[in-house]
C-alpha cells in the first residue's frame, strides 16, 4: 500500500502564495511509486461544511501530515490554527489506528528566523497534544524574494525559477522530503531547520523598501504611505 | 482610560467569562471605560496578507466591511488592549489570531531594524498598552514558555508603551484571579 502524504496549505490566499510554492516543492521530491500525495488549501476547504468534512477525513487517513503556512505575528495564521483544532477534535472522536506523523514548514517575509521558530514551537506542541509524532520543522525567512513578478499562472511558478536566493530553501525542503521517504525525523543542526537568505538583513531591507517605493509610485500613493486614517488614543493617558 | 477587552474563547466558556468580568469590574472601579468584544461572535474575514493596505489604501484594510474594521478602529484609539485567550498548544485561539492577523494596516511599508530584528515601521505614534492573558486548565511549563515567547514577540512588533502577560489557571480561586488581574493592570499603569 502506498504511503499517504497530505499537505495542508494554511495561507489565507485562495491559491498560489509562498506556502503553496514551498509545500509543492517538497511534494514534488516525493513523487514516486510508493508515495501518494495530496494538497489541501485550507482557505478553500473551510468555505463549506462539506469541504471541511472532506479535509478532516483525508487528514485522518494520512500517514504524514505536512503543514505549510505563512508566519503571522509569530504564529500559524488563524485559518491554520482553526484547521489544526478541527483535525484534533476529529482525532479525539475517532482515534487513528496508525501512528501519524507531522512536519511543518513556516515561511515569513522578515529576514530573521526567531518568530518562525515560535510558530514551529506551536506546531511541535500541537503534535504532542494530539498524539501525532513530531518529525520536525522548517523555517524559511525572507520569502518576499520568491514572489512571481511575471504575472503568470501561480501554479506554474516554482522555487527553481527564484534562482540562487532559493537554493538553501530547496536544500532544506530536500531534507524534509528525505525524512518522509526514510520515515525519519528531519535532519537538523538545532531544534529546527532554519533558513535565511544569502544576503545581509540590511540589504534585504533596502531592496524591500525600494520595491515598496516603486509599487507606491505605480499606485500613485507615495505621498500617502505614512497616513494615519484611524484616530489615536487621546493624550489624557498615560500622563 | 479607554480599554478594549477581547474575549478570545472558542465557545461559551464560563472561566473566560469570569476572567473577563473580573477585568471589567476592576477597571471600572478604577474609573476606566471598558469596551468588551467577544471575538467568536464577530464577523471577521482572514487577512490575506496581500499588502494592499500598505500600498493601495495606506492604513485602511481593503477587506469588505466587517467587524474587523470596527476592531481595528477601537484597538487604535484605546489606551489599553486586554486580550484573554485559551492557550492552544502554547499559542492563541484562532479567534484571537484572526484579530491580531488583521493588524497589517497598523504598520507601514518601510523595513527597519528594531530590537535586533528587521520589522516594518509602526504607522501610529501613540499606541495602546497591551495585556495578554492565557487561560490554562493545568500547569504545563512547555506551553507556558511558548506562550510567553509568543506574547513577547507580539509586544516587540506592536511596540506598546507598556505590556504585561499572565497565565490564569482554572484551578485558581476567585481571589487569586482578582489579584492577578490587579497585578497585570498595575503593570501597565491602569491600577493604583
């Protein structure tokens, strides 16, 4: 019987996005005769009760669950947490007869990795609480460089197209795929496989700020970028 | 002082109600004005992270009008935001996550180094202080450590004038809860 690997993409975007891109790359490395892979985009699955049931059913029969999500404020985003809660509640009602495994890929737009580690810690504790076997986490920083500016179909975008900036990311995901194939925990030097871009943080900030300025020019909003449309607290407190 | 009190419980939860009521009572005794919001009862779409509020409509969320807009306005104008959440695997509930996820419009498209990490610059000059409270059924050092780390990193991103965090356990007596609530409010300058 084929090993079943289910990728749950936790991005609020309906399709595409970096979580999708990174998860798809890992699945592609598994594409062989002994492994069956499936992608579930939780933003689509949570749109109806029927699709949600289908998702939890697929998760219940998986040998490996792989979560791939963007880092929102040092945590998986709300949609991912909601999905994790639903799967957990399903497990409690109908415990699986096999030892299922969990791996997580967390990606973030900042160049630092500390907040990615916190989000992965939440996934690790989730595995512990639900009885899944924790197989490791990959944290990938600076994913803004992966954005496809060609305007093409998001499904045809790939990590390979991102060139040298994505080289270390692919290496980490290859290790993730090797762990799934060998049924072993992810090989890491620290607690997690944390990947930074091959450029210094200041350069990333500089490139990012220039890109934002160019985008603002396109939308004619350069003069309004720092506006404060909402009222701030009155000056009464704190004294 | 204007206080926004967020109840992030997953469902009707008596313990979360008790803790929120305690915050409300003590704050009102101190003469503060409290706006409570029960997040699970609010219509709030998920932030797609497409940065439209950065570039196209600076500072204004582009999602269709929902309770998330009301939350953002109230959050921005408050002197203090108190968020009460069950501790889920060391993190926040999905409801509280959904509320904090909507804060992209509160930062501007300019990266800068703060507290040793590159972050986006904060849009507003005067920000509310923050209190995060985790509700837990029992002692769990690992979950508490991750929760503390998560709150600390959120505080470092929001840059509040003052912040505090606590874990309140279901086994705590009513007096213990009141003491903890008073301690947290004192830490952010809302209790004498």
